[in-house]
């Protein structure tokens, strides 16, 4: 030949390996794309100047996977596997240590640290971290493990830390409700008070700092009740003694011989305690504030749970329901399901003081103390089911209204293009009218409910005036006690009205709390991820042992990406009996071609774990990171230009992303317009100013808020082509070991197409784009799968293999 290496896998050049390409279990089609049972891969390790990068192939140590999964109560220990890549000569060691994240040491796991030593030829070792089991519900919590202080090796710059996720099998808010939760939301309505009580206990015991703040709040609330009792005594004493000029009360004055000074002293006794009470109120507000902590705890845990939902669970919680839960239901449950208890406790304390006063002064007048609670509980109990049903219907109506708004937003272009604004508005009007009927039913119900306590108070005061007035005339009851008792009756009515309203609020919390309970207990995909990891671990370790018999060494970078007997019923290319079996070596480019609707996208989803086959398995070594770049551009609004560019990178490297490298990648993809440079520089500067812990004026904060509002305007400036290239820049910057691209160049012009293809080739040949050539051997091989249509022959110029997807199957051939 020409004396130049073919552009294949760098892996085989470094290791001298012969890698299987197609599995022998499943024969391929006998057309002109004949199957290859084994191929010799001759890689190119040249850089852009044709020079082999400097460096030595020393040992690299890293975690076996980025994320480990374990289940509380099932796994007593977290077994963490660390792997060693390279010649495996001599010994090497690294230190490991655990670090808290959402899981806390001493509560969910035991802090562990130590030294892991690899002997000659040893490719993997494992250590254990003890897990702590409890009966309290938690969403999936996690902690980190880091590697440091390498001896006779280097630590991989990406896989130097791993995340351990602890799945919790307990039920929210208590395990005793597990069977009821499985039945559904309506079953939870029937045990509403039990659900409330368990939620209160869960909040008290499980939300940090809440237990001691709650006890202190209950204690301080009695200071207000003590002052309330003092005011009653002062009013009675003022009328019966201090201002009573007709009876001989001189010897009962606080200041002998001076009614004026006694009145002055009473005024001081009325005012001075309020300074203490104001200080107590401030202390409760500044130190004992609990609402934020509880809302924060529930919101974060529900959001974490949502991100781990299975597809089926996500369908049960549409985005408008999640928004309602986080923004409305959780604050409602916190305010009216927990914090309201302190108001109820204060009201009950005041009622106790009123009862004490009434029983001392006029025992017969204490009858309402029995009437109020009896009428209240009977009324609430009789109308409980009706209230819950109305609340559930109203909630569904609000969800439908919010859903239509979201549908209109997501389909705005379709609505305007087809000029159907009027139609959509009329549909929205119909939804609002339906909701109006439900709202009015609830209003009528609430109106009649709210009449109960005021009418009991009116009747009680009227009866007391009619019956006790005679005792005042006969001198059996003092005027001060009579007037004070009337005020007490009114206060008593207000207190019971407060308790009644509080109990109503508690009952109304049952409906949103039942919804939250169901959402907290929906299934996640974490058990499936755990099983997949264990399945692949078993496969990889067995493959290494078998391959070591041939090659004499174990090398994780030699493990191919393999599909074994994979079938997908809805895919024409993978629906045949026996399924698809095919392999691809690491360090290569695979071009997936075929007509529309043949199953190219489905195949790429399987390779990136974004899809699940109906049968068969997809194997790869868990130490490689797989990233799928969707055909349709995706951005996270609010992160800005720079935040979207480095998404997934900035918190997963030993050092911050190299600004020069990011700019070079953008430039090579034609994303170097002046406004892009300005956005990149501005947001990096803005981030640095946010990190600077200095006080800012209100004007500066207002300016920053206005800038934040405009942070997402850059997305609208991007053309369709620029959005797709921006996604590629983000992927190259992230630099995963396996990159899966769906039609990355099909809609680009010739110049941009050639740029992208050249970068894809460089990504594989140099194990990254714009990477340091001196660190070539410390990086893992890079692999790319990318798809294209039937007329994408230009892409074959960079590909090592071609997989042709047809309606009869997937056929493979080597291109170089």
C-alpha cells in the first residue's frame, strides 16, 4: 500500500489485538454485504500533522462505572469495583474515600476510606461500603466515592469519582400505608386522617431540624396564652375593683389609696409583656421558621423521584400535575397539614383558659364548651366524603386548564401556521366553563359550612345575656364578670371558628396529600438500571477471562459493543425470529445507513440505552460513557449559552473546562460569530461575579434579574443548522467514550458536512477533539455510531464499518 495506516481503531494498534466484529451465534444475510466473522483492525494514531502523539501507555485506574446502584434493606454493603487499564505490569495503588451528597454518612452509609492495591496482571479490584437500613421513606439518595493519590499509575480524568445511588423500598409517608397506596388515590381518601397523622409524624421525625423547632414552637405558643389570661384578669379587676366607686374596694387596690396609680400599673401590665412577645415572634420568624425547610425537603425529593421515573410513571404525572404538586400542593400540605397544628395548639390553649375562667365565675355558662366541639366534629364528619370528592374534581379541572395552556404553548407554531387561534381559544373556553361548574359546587358547599360556628356563637351570646342579666341585677354576678364573660363568649366563638377552619384546612389537605403520596411511591427505572449493570458486569468479567486465555492479559478497552439476539417488535429490521446479533470494536466509526422508517433510530436508541428491546441483550463495558445526541436540538432554558455548552462537563472533571478548547471546537463548527463570543464571555464573567461573595446593591440585583430574563434570547438567534452544530460542540466537549449521532450531517451543506465529518474522524483517531496530544494514552478509545439516509455515501469516507438497516434485517461490512 501507500505506507499509511488505515483509519481504524487506535485500540488495536496500542494492544496488537484482533477483535471480533460479528458474533457467531446469529448468521447475517448472504447478500453482497457479507458478514465478517473476524477482522484485523489497524488503527491510525496520528494527530492532525501526521505525527504520533507522545506519551507512554502507562496504567490508568478508574471506576468500573460512573454510577453504582444498591437497594436499602437488600444490599448490606455497596460493592465498588475499580479497574486498571494498561500493560498491568508491576503493582500500583490508589486511595479511595466516600463523600456525602444527599445521603449522609452515619444515616445511610458508613464513611469508608482506604488504599486499593493492584498486583502484577491484576485488572480489577473491589471494596465495600456498609449501608445503613432504616424504616423511614427516602427517595433515592446518593453519595460519592473519589479516587486520589495514585502510586505508579494515573487516575482517569473523567472517571476519578463515582456516584453510589441507594434505592429505598419504604413507603411514603409510612410503611403501614403500603397496601393502601398500591390500591390508589381513592383508597387513600378513605383513610385520610391516618394519612395526615403519618405525614405529620414523617415531617416531625425525618425533615432536618423540624423536631426540636416544633417542640420549642409549642412551648413558646403558651406565652401568648398566658398573656391572654392576664388580659382577662385585668379587664375584670379594672371594672370590679379599680373603677368601682360604689363598693368598698380600697383595700383591694394594687396601690393603696390611689385608683389612678393602680390604673397606671394595670396599663403597664397590659403593655410591657408585649415587648417580650414581640421578641418571641421575631425569634420564631428568624430561627424557628420551618415552612421553607419542609417545602424544600419535599420539593427536592419529589423532583429527584420524578427524574428517576419509569416511562409509565411519567405518563401518570404529566408536567402540569408535577408543576401543581411542587408549586401548589406541597406548600398547601406544609401550611395546612403541619404548620397549622401550632395555630390549633394555641387556640386550644386559649380555649382551656376560657374554660377555666367560665367555670370559676359562672359554671352554668360553660355549656357552649360542650356544644361547640360536638357540633363541629359531627358536621365535619358527616360532610367529609362530599368535600373530598369536590376537591378532587376541582383539582382535575385545574389540571385540565393548565394542560391546555401547555398544549397551546408546545403547539404554538402549528396553531399559527394553520391559523387556528380561534379554534383553540374556543376549546379553552369550554374547559374554563367546565371548571366553573366545579368551582361553584365547591363554593356553595363552603358557604353553608362556614355558617355553623358564627350561628352557634350568636345563639350562645344571646342566651347568656338573657339568662345571666338577671343574676347581675340580683347582685349574684359582678358587672365586670358579666361583661368579661360576653367578651369571652365572643372570643370562644372566634377560637372555635379558628379550630373549625383549621380542621377544614386539614381535611382539604387530604386530597393533595393523597396525590403527592401516589407520586412519591411511583416506580422508578433504578431497579432496571441496577439489573442491567449487574448483567453487563457478569458478561464483561467472563469475556475478559476468556479473552485473557488468548491474549494473555485482561483489557477492558478490548470489550466490544455487542447486540445479542435483540428483537424489537415494532422495528422492521429487528422483528425477525432469532433477533439481531452484531458486534463493533471500541475505537471505530460505524455508519448506520438505510431507508426511512427502517429502524435506524431504534437501533441507535438501543445502543445508547435510551430504548429497551423486547428480547435479547445489549452488552458493553460499563466503564465507557455512552452519549446519544438527538436529531432534534435540545436546550435547557435558564442555563444560558455557556451553561448549555458545558452541560455535563463542568462538575465532572478535575479542572474547569478549558475555555480555549471550547472556543476552538465552536470555531471549527462555524459557531464563532461575534454575538456568540459575546454571550460566552459575558456568561463566564457573570458566573464569576456570582461566585464572588460580595454584597450587591438593589440596583445591581435588578440589572442582573433583567439580564437573566434575556439569557435565553440567544436560542432564538440560532439557525436550525447552528442548533444542531451546537449540540455537536457540546458532545465533543463532553467527550464520551461512545458517541451516538442520529443523522448529524444529512441536512448540512457540503462545507459544514465536511467539517463535521472531519471532527468525527478526529474524535476517534485522537480520542477526543482538541485534546492534549501528550495525554493520548491516558484517554480511553473513542467510538462513534452515526446514521444517515440512503444517499449518504459521502459519510463512508470516514467510517470503518457500515451497518445497513433494511426491512429484512441489519447487514454489516467493513469499509477499511
